[in-house]
């Protein structure tokens, strides 16, 4: 005799397991820690596409926690960045799905979302296993399509129950080098428009995040509270990725 079992009970167990599993791992990624995090981001371009070099893939690893790694994929120049905990799985809303970064058409405004469902899908889905997605922050770039001046942008991030506003430090013109410069304390090896430092809007003395080019496809990133791992990765992805009216 086979022991009878309840299908509904097993479904409920799997639903609870999925929710708990996701919540445990995602919370650690979207909550700022107490460390000064030092990390590296590596970009890989596809060599299988005859038209362009997409998809682009990105990997972020923290030096202070080598077990902590995030991955991202972008399939075209103006598509979303899909963030995952697996290098082989970029399935939206799958078990490894962390969230995504959504651009506007011109590439001047980006929103960072967690792994919840967008409103249109959430309305049609079981509320017991699907959360409504939450915006973790936004990034607004000024246009500089001719590339005659450095990039300027502002960021608003969710930090606990409040929002904080950050901006990038304006580089100073170096007469000897004849270029705009910032002090990256040895963490940046190559000149690039993707080199920047973030501070609070009303406090330019405390650097909260710095990002810069080490090699052609490698970038160093250092950050601390109030910026979480996912937010830092998203900010880097937006900086590295192409934008239609931002050089």
C-alpha cells in the first residue's frame, strides 16, 4: 500500500521553501554591510554574434568575501541588465534571479529593481509565492553626447526605510596632464569616462563608492554603507554599459 499524501500540502511546502530560500539570500545582497568592500568587476563580450559583440556578461567578486559573487547579462545595447547569483542562469524570476536594471530609451535614466514581479504580472500571480518588485534606486545622467566634459550623474538609493541622494565628485582639470583627474589611491590604472567617485550631495569629503578601470575589461570597485552589494553592482553596470546620449 502506498501512503497517501496531500498535493496541496506539498505545494505549500515548496512555496514556503522557495520564499524562505530567496529571502535569505536576497536580503544579504540588498542590505548594506558594515565593511569597506573592495571588489573587481570583469566584463566579457560575446564572440559568437556576427552583427555585434552582444550579449555582454559581467562578474563581480568581493576581495573581502570571495564567496560573494554576482553575475549579469545584457543582450543588446539598450536592454535591461539581468542580475543573477549564477553564471549560467539568467532566467528572470528563477531561483537565481536577484533583480535587474532597467534603462530608458536614451540611456539617461536607470532604475534598479529587486527580484519581485512587475505590477502587471503580480496582479495575475499567487500572492503567497510572488512579491511585488521594489525599486532599490535610480540613476540619472546628464547628456554629454559630444564627450567634451566629464560625466555627471545623480543617484537616489533606498536605504532602510529612507532614501539617500548621492552624486559623483567633479574631477579637476590638471594643467600638466591636460585632462580631468581624481585621486583613486592606486585603485585605478587607466584613464576612462567610467572612473568616478560617489559622495553624499552635501558632503564631498567622505567617499562612499569609487569605481575605475584596471584593464580593458576589468574594473575595481570599492564601496561602503549606505550602498549594498546589489546597488554597487548595478551602479557599475550602468557606468560600463553603453548609453545613447552619454559618451
